[in-house]
């Protein structure tokens, strides 16, 4: 049986954590610091694409590729980082020094950017909170996840009340990643149908946003429940995919039918399939793979 500490499972975990933290902190900071107004300012409009540009909306699609590159770069030093008590601080230090402050190009918020660009210091500082907090969260979660996996492989798997925190953390991470899947699916379907998308209006539509929140909470509950159940019995991976296909299709469909206009059912299927696949892959890479294989071997 292949170890969960192998390269491919590690790559999947890094992709999940990077994409999730990138999306969440980008969403938070863009609203907190009003990126829409910032990008349209005289200083940035020749440097940054407009806030409602399709390129910015599709940004999360590129993040799995960046996550892959991060995993490739971190992999040779993974064991060294895990051996340190403050391994997350060592990893975060690498991001802060090489990816933020000392970039090779004159990027905003970097030393070279301050020296060689006309961007005011204030605008350089505005970009730091998002980058520092996102890379901090990524470093903390990555090291925590890897240490938990290493601990499980070296000792008897922990059961009982002490393990629920880990299950809850992973449930939130995977549900956040599925949230991105909902957004990507919705935008892709709208573009394929050539519908006009008003991103500003969609962002202010609380009723619409709560639909994704409802799916997010439902996914957390089901992921957490399955992880707890897997500690007592084996669960087939196809059963997991089926469960989340039902959850991620019917929760938005029922919500829209009640609070918005009832959507065509085939559209709900297309929107819900990607989040279900994302969660299943994440579970496979992080927690239930061993039990799933045992179940498959019995059949």
C-alpha cells in the first residue's frame, strides 16, 4: 500500500491548501481594502487589469498549477521542515523572503518594487496583509497536516475525542476548496451560454451568496461525519463520490427553488459535479484512502 506521505498525495494536499487560502484571503482582503477602486486608480490601471476582468475572475483556476510548483519546490526539504518544532515558521520565512520581499523582479510590496517603480509606499503596504496572511495560513496548515500524517504512519491511528479537531480542520479545508469549484462551474456555464455576468452585482447579492454558504456548511458536516465514521469502518470511495454528488447538486437546487427562481435541473448537475469530484479527490489524498482500498479489496 502506497504511503500517504508519498509525493503525489503531498502535491494534492499542497494544491488544496494553496488554492483554498489564496481564494479566501483574496476575497477577504479585496473587500477590506477595496481592490476595485485601487485597481482603477491612476497608479495601478496601467499595471493591473480591471477588477471585473475575466482574467481576475479566472485567477483561482491557475492556482492549482502554482500549488503544484510549490509542492515541487518544498518536497526536497519537507522532512527537514517537519523535524523542526516551528517548522511552519521556517516555511513561512521562505515565502516572506523569496516570494514577497526579495523577488527577482520589481514586484509591488517588494524591495525591488519600492526602489524601481513609481508606486507610492502606501500602495506597496496595502498588498502586504493579503500576501503575509495567506502564506502564513498556508505554512501553518501544510506543516500541521503533514505532521498529522507522519504521526499516524509512525504510531497507531488516534481515535476518540482527540481526533475530532483534525477532522474538523480538514472538513473546512475541503469544503472551502469545493466552494471554489462552485464558483468556477457557475462562471464556466455562464460563459458557455454567453450570458452577461455582472460580478459587482453578484457580489452584493446576499441571497445568492448564502446559497454557496449553505452548500459550504453542508459539505463541512458531511465530510466531518464521514471522517468520524471512517475511524470505525471502511468506506468505499465510490460511495463518497455518490454522497457528495447528491449533496452538491441538491443543496443549491433546493435553495434556489425556495429563495430564487427554480433553475433547470441539468444546470444544477453541471454546477455540482465539480465540487463533488474535488471533495472526493481531497478525501482520497488526505484521510479515507486506506479504508476505501480495504473495502474495494473485499468486494
